[in-house]
C-alpha cells in the first residue's frame, strides 16, 4: 500500500517539474544491506518517507554570497530524494542509485557544496552525488563516502563539498565559512562521551590499556604525557574514568569490542568488518583459553617434535562442543556462520605457511637465518658493524660496562680468510643488535614465565651476496647487580653434535628477541601508533578541499579502527599480545621506552638505510644511494617504491605549490603540522629534527614519508607475518627456559633429543596456536582492500594534471611489480628466494584477497 500511494503522489509531483532543473544521481547504501539485513530499518524509513519525513538536499553556491547569512554561499531550494520506497535495494550488500531533481536558480550559479538533511529513522552510507548538465559547467561530482545519521543526531546539517581542490587562500568567498565551520565540527568540544554517530577527532593518552578496577595484575602505566612514559596520542573516546584511578579510562566489555568509539567515517566498511569478524574468533583468547589445554595429546602444552607442529596445517584441531557453546553465547550468529566450517567444529585449521611449503627443514639453515634479516618480516634492523667489538650506549653509571665480549678469535675462522679489521674496512661485517633495547627490561621480563637474553648477532657478507652468521652473544644482567654490567656467553656455528644444538638454540633466542621487537616496535609503534596522530590532525586541520588532505586521505583508511580494536583486545592488560610475545605485561612499557628514540625523518627509507650504514650516498646510483648489500630485497624493492611515491608526491604538490612562500602562508597546512608536532606527538615536540614546513621540498619529503609508512613500510613488515611466522619453530615469539648447563637433566636431553629440547625452549604449544591465530588475522588482505596506486573513486579531484600524474604513478607501480618478479627468477640473486624457495614478493604492489605474502594496501588497515 505504501508503494502504490507513494507512486501516485510522486508521479503527480513529477508532472509539476519545469524544464529549468538540474538532475542528480545520489549513490548510497541503505542500513539494511550493511548490518545483517536490518529489515526493521527499511520499514521505519519507508514509513517516514511516506508521511513526508524525507531526505532533503540544498545546493550551496560557490559564486554568490547571502549577505543575510553571514556571507555564506546562497542556498538553493530543498530537493528531495526520489522513489525511496519503490527503488529496490539488493538483499546483499550493494549500492543503490537514487534520482534527485534540483530546481535551478541562475543566481546560484555553480554549486560548490550541498547540505543534506536525513529525516528518516536510520542512517545510510552516502557514496556520492553527481549533477548532470549544470548550466555553464556540465558535470559536477561530490565524493562523499560518509555515514549520514538522522538529523536529530547533529547540531548542524551535514555538508559535502564538490571535488574541487582549493588552498585556503583560494577558496571561493561563499565557501570560506562553510569550510571553517566543518573543521570546527570535526574538532568537537573535548568534553562529552562520544557516541556512534559522532564525527569528532580528538586526542587522548593511552590510559585505557589497564583495568585497575579488576585488580593490581591489570594495572598498566599510562602512556603519553610524561617524560617517563612518552607515547603518540590516540583517538579520544570520552569514556568515564575508573574508580581506582581517575586518570585511567574505563574499558568496554569484551563483547562490545567492535563498538569501541572511533569517528564514524573511520569505522571499517561492511565488507572489511565481515572479513575481520570472520577471522577474529581465533583471537578471542578469553573464550578459548580455559578449554584448549585439554585438546593436545601426549605431553600437555608441548609439541613433541617438528612433525607434531606440522599437524596444525593438516586436518586441523577439532574443538569440542563445550567451546562452541561458549563461543555461540559470545559471538553474533551471522559471524558464526562465516567462521564455523561445515562440520561445525574445525575452527583451528591453519593454511600451510610459505616458509615450509617447499622444504620442511630449510628454515634451519644459517643462510636462511641471515636472509630473513634482509627479506623476512623485520628487514629494517640489520646494521653495518663499524667498530669491533660492538659497544653499548647504556649509561655506565647505572648499567656498568656492556661492551661485547665477542673476540676476534670467535669470528675470524668464518671470515673467508679476512681479519676483522679488513672485513670492517671492506664493509663486510653486519650486526643485528637487540642488546641495549632489552637489557634494562630483562630482570623484570625474566621474573615471568619468559626466559630471554639480550642478543647481538654478527654476520659476514660472503662473495655470493648472502649473509653468514658468525657469532651470537647472549647476555643477562649481572647476577650481582646492574652496575656490574652483563653476564654473557658467545656461541658460534657448528655443523653437528651438541655444538650444533646449542647454535640452533642461540639462533632461536635471537629470533624471539627479533620477533617481539618486530611486533611491538617495527610494526605497532612505528606504523600503527605513530600514524594515528597524523590522521587525527589531518581531519581537524585540513579541509576535505585541501590538496594535502586529498593526497593523504586514502592512506588513513581503517587505521583508527584497527588501532582501537588493538587497544581493546590485543595490547591491553591480559590481551592476546601480552600472552604471545616475550615482554608479557611489560610489552607496551617497552614500546614507550623505544618511542624515545623515534625520529619521524628517519622513517623515510633512504634516511633509514643511511642511518643503519647499509647504504652510502652515491649520485651515480639510480636512487642516489648505493646499497652495501647489493642483494637486499627489502631495500632494492623499497627504493623503487619510495622513488615512485616521491615522484607522484612531487608532481602533485608542485601543481598546487609554486613557491616556498605558498607553503608558509597556507594556514591550514601550518596548523596541521604544528598540531602534529605539539599535540599528536607532543612528547617529542622539542626534538630538533622536525621539519619546519617552510619549503616545497620539506612538504614533499614529509608527505612521501607519511605515504611510505602507511603503505609500503607497513606492508613489508605485516603481510609476511603468517608466511614466515605461521610456523613457530622458524619465528618463535617466546622462550621459556635458559640454555641448559652441562651436568643438568636439560643438558642431557639436549644431547639425546635436540629437537624436543628445542621445542621445549621456544613458544609452548597453546601459546603457539594463539600466536598463529593472531598473525593469520594480521596477514589477511580484506575483500575491499584498496592498494597503492588505486583510489576508490576516479573523481577524487577535478584537476586534470594531478589525475594524469596519479595515472602515471599507477603505471610505474605495475612496472615495478614486473621488475620484482623478474628479479625473483634471477638465480644469481640468492637472497630473493633463499634455501626455503620462497620468493620475496612483500613489496609487489598488487594482491588478491587472503594471505598472499604480497600486496601494498594504501593504509595501515590491519
């Protein structure tokens, strides 16, 4: 009945329309196709439409001001979305196009924005509005990509600007106040608790990781706002303080994790949310913890041999009904349908990790151990060794002398006839050094179930381009006190016997140290956490009309949402990360300590390579750098990607900024950069290395670095996690006992059964399963991923030259991918494939959905 009467009314109204009209097409997604088919929303919205509570739009002139409205642009007459009830929405998630007719007023001229008022019951996702045949202009595109809630949720009607790009000083007068007011709305008032429909971008400390009301074991330091615990800022939620500590923020109940506040347009899209939830059950540690221990046979909580580990990738682990009942009580029914397999039980069947797909034992080779420092999941740590023996930067007054005890006689037997001095002079010695970073935390870490060493690993660059580990130093705090330095042992390569068993254990401890550093510092801190303040500042200070907002916005997608979920279930007290990496409850405290060393400018790839001494400046080289390890897959491919990004950014920025003075006088840009330095990264505001943002060159370098961090750097250290670390023996994340001493039962076991002793030392069985579950989620590409060189709309700007430059960028990335694949087939480049026969593809720009070991999404999206 609604539809019949509605058709008659609409037909009569349409007959009254004159010829001086502009037709528009509005593309949106109704709530009912985005939230598990909420048909109640459809009925209520149709009723509101029927009784006249419709969706209205008003065009805003970009050429004529209304002096009676504060010099804002002249408003056109309201127009209404047509045929809401009769336009059928697909039952699966999809877009619907609605027609809208604007009565044209010549005095309004070219519209630069529009107001929209949603008088329905439910929100909808507005993709775009396209106006056809605008007199004197033709087609005008408005790219919206935003949730529009019912009008009573907003103090002011929502505004959307056309895809025109303006520096603040070039903004048409009728749009200036609208531009400023929209930014003010996005900043909020800093007071209230933020709700689902809010669009407020504001800052807070990491004061929501602990749960002091739950007991002392859940107390964690507040990160940020102090010299003791500096940290980047996170997005504010405004939740009330805890009872035990008014400086800490209360946490959401686990079941409400996906509802944690982020600005509405920062939430995952429907496809991403479905994909994320479909895998997330495996990381709901609180649901699975109590039950999983009984699943494993023979030796509780242990793998008995490497074959035992391989069973994880065969038939899968069958979960008993008790677990399924608990899970169903805590997880949405629609999510369960996506997770539970056809037999209703196989929840923990894992795909075969790439690192053992071709060869089940090659991961143990020394050459592979060295190769993964160049082409693994943490290829940004290795440095050139410039002095011998390695020294320490730890304060001697507190920690004593931590100079390495590695001696020449330890390593010269493996330097192909060179003396140490010659190898250093020829730039053939390198080091993976986790000594200084870990030593201050070791007493506390080793008081838990973890038993870890601070490590130094020295490697020799062979003539065939591969790295050979020649010595590993494992250190503990001196038993008589920190002031006495370290208690250290040196281990060297051995081919057989107990010497080989000890060497394999030493490499495992290095892997544990590097694994934890990778997850907490390289991955979480240096990409996820450091990016969030940039995202907040960009939305608070840069209008959507601003060229730098348009440049960077794709590189912010999903980051605030994934970070919020991480605070809720991963990095919080008792969360999955504390349970699966070695620092345990000290994990985030460690990342705070290492944030003190963070330098934004050194996150750009060329600066990073120069700092680590693995490259030298060379104007004759393609990228102005010469790599000292020529076959360094991450650096080789990364420099290609970095150069492509920088060329694109340079072409883009040079179109809008002709002179350095333009940069200095851009008030939005200067406010943005000031807020990033003084608020978002406020604990580092006095660092001398911050660019001043006074030249085009500084702007280009800064934007290139931001895009690099969000896209290629994150891809390189994230999407190989399961391919390399999905097999725990290759990439253990915890160690549970120290190297056994002669005369002990543990040492005898090492001699008799080195495989079992190795597995009893590294990550326990249950923790390994949880860790694999976590990195399986983190290594996935979602269905709706947008990759580097792509945009979600071809009309993201109306300027021809930037569009052409972006097309050129996309073509360059295709060429780079083809080059990478050719290099992977070059047998002389041994580090590109290695003993495990696993080609380095992490910096190939494109990818399919799932775990692919390749693909560069635009943003830190998982």
